C-alpha cells in the first residue's frame, strides 16, 4: 500500500529514492519549472544546463528523463518531466505529467514530487495524476478456497511505498482538503477499475452485486451511511423489469439490480445516478464478431462508475442525496435468449420492440431510468458503454454527452475541473419521432439498423424513460477502457473514466444548493 502525503519541503534536501521536477520548453530551451525546479537547478549549479543538454531534455509534453544526481541533491535520482511551453501549463498538463513521472521512477520505493503545484487546483491535479498513473492491472489470483468470498482484484503492488507531494501551499487548509479529496476519489476509481478489469467468468451479476454491497462495510463510517439493496431476479419479475430480464434470459447467470441510497441530513438536492452493468456482452442472438468479444467484460463500466462515485460522495460527506441504480445482467446466446422481433414490457409499462439483441444496454437502462425518474430527483446522470458508434464519432479518449441543458452544462463544468473529455451530441426531434412511431406492435422501437446517428438513436430511446426530468447521458464506450499502452495519467486497461467528473458534478450541486 502506497502512502501519499502533502508537505512543504525542499526538493533539493528531500531524502527519497527519487525526486521529480517539471521542465518547461521556453524559446526552444529547457527551463526548470516552479520554485522546486529552480531550487534543484540552483543546487546543481552551472552543471544543470549541461546535464539537460547532455540528456537531450527539451521540456516537451510527455517527456520523462531519469538521471543520477551525483550527490548534487539529497536524492540519488532526479526525474525530469516535460510540461511544454511556460505560461501554458494547465491542471490537465500537471495531471498528465504526474502520471508520466510515476511510471518512470525505476525501482524507487519513495519519491518527492515537486511539480509546480501551489494552489488548490494544481495540488488536486498532481494527486489525481499520481494515483491514476500508478495504477496497474493485477494478474488473476488462484481461485478462492471453498467457502471464501468471491474473487477480488485490485491494483498491482509496484513497490512504491511513499509519495510526498512537495508544495508551498501544503499548510493551507484548502490545499490539504483538495489533496485528501483527490485521494478519496482515486481510491474509489481504483475499485471501479478493478471491477472492469476482472474477467467475466469471475464476475457475473451476482458476484458484482455482492462486491458492490460489500464495499459499504469495508469502508469508513461515512461510507456506511450508504444503504444498499440487492434486488434478485424473482423481485425483478414482480416489479416488471422486462428490459433487465429480457437481456438476462439467454444466460445461466441470473440478473441483479443494485440500489444505493445516500441521504445526508442536510441535503436539499437529490441526484440519481444510473449505470449500465452488462458483465459480459456476446451480442446475444445478434452475435458479435469474435474479435469484438475480447474486451466485453468491460461492458459494466457504467455501473462500476456510478457505484464508485456514490461511495466517494458519501466518503466526502457531500450534502446531496444520491440514489443509484446499477442493473446487472449477462447478454448470452442460448435457446432461451431474447430474439430480434420480441416485445418487452418495461418497468414503467411501456412496450418495446427489440430489433437488435446487441443493443441490450439501453434495455436494462430503461428499467433503471424509469425507477430513477419515479423518485423525481433534481437531475438524473446516467453513464454507460453504450454504442460503438460513439467511438467511431469521437475516438477512444472522448465521451459522448447528451441530455437536457442544465444537467449537461453541469457535467461540462465538472469535466473542466477534472480534465475528462466530453463532447455534446444532439438528439434530433426526428429521431424521437421515429422511436415512438416506427414500431407497429409496440410503443417504442429499440433499434432501427440505420448506421448513421446510432448514438443519437440510443440516447433518444433512453430519453423516453426519464419522464421529463433533467438528465444527462454519458456514453463512455471509448474512454472507459484503454486496450493500448498507458498514456499521460491514463492507465492501460480500465481507466475509471467518469468517476471524478460525476463526483465533481455532485460537489458543484452541493455548492450551488448552499450558495
């Protein structure tokens, strides 16, 4: 377990296995960044410029160079991280630089990080980057002994024992609070990453529901303020959740719905969170190509994000009521599987004609959204790895954002703080009309097989179940999982995308309600 501290200390005098400083690219020349960088440069004296030249340091974004110090400072190793042009440094620049730095420490077990972080935003960004950048997927452990709890996964232990962020504002309460907030959110984002990275044979709907519930008792007293209800398949039938049950009908593993309730006494606003939880998606009878199935263990990233964010809100004690719905099912092929052409009756009584069993996410979300809308919250925020079309449109690093102006604008403000990338997309009125009119046998048409605007059709379908409430749909299909190498502060594998933004959104709702 790595410990993280924020303290005011000289990077030149800090005794750690490695010290990190930033380097700017100024007029084509590398220049040490911030007071900490300048202090280290002064300790080296005239040899510092020659060292940078010899190591071909440019200060460009994404650069990281590790050099021995030869006793010039207390640490034996100095890590130089590029920050780009001086004057152009942003919170996201710092976040990515911190992530790059922590992956370039060699075998250091302790590190002092002296990036230019001297206010609330920059301290939080550096902490975010260090935590995200240090995450690594753990290998699958041997099966648990008979009678033991279900399989659990966490970040791998990379040998890093102590990280000290060195900042001149370390003694200011606001900076310390920002640092602690970043660590709390990072802890829960790591839990979400662990769930998403776990193979589907080890984490079906029942196992995931159990782990989501267990997370309450494993946390602090604040986390135990969250009430948890796990709804089994018998109760789902009684409630009339035809979407969840229809998707689960082809699997030998029963569906579950996890409902979390957080009700602080001082809450004046209520936000509902909904997350798609398809623990494995074969496509059902509309089966996926084999190469497209490999990463389908990740199709529950929306539910992982929603649940992790809820526990983080409770840990931080934010004065906003939160109700979270995570519908969990496995979409498989069998003689009992849902068929194209079937009609399902949803929780709110609307009927849906199924055209594509590989468009299953919107079906489980429909039931959950209807439940959320029934509570009449101030806003509903739903997140899901919903459409490949959104990845085609926006790539693998940007999420699609749909919904009503007030909630969408709130998500955009939160994302401006967290650095997570969203792009707003439309739900045309013509699409809404088609969803409502093109089925001759049901109230709604689930899918229409038109390649163009498929993400807007999916969002428009979901809009039928929010009952006019303020809402936002986050299509995180691209950035929720990184199948390539780590970049910036984004790890390989599950990224935890959305956790920080959703928590920040709730925090901003809290600030607005108190202001």
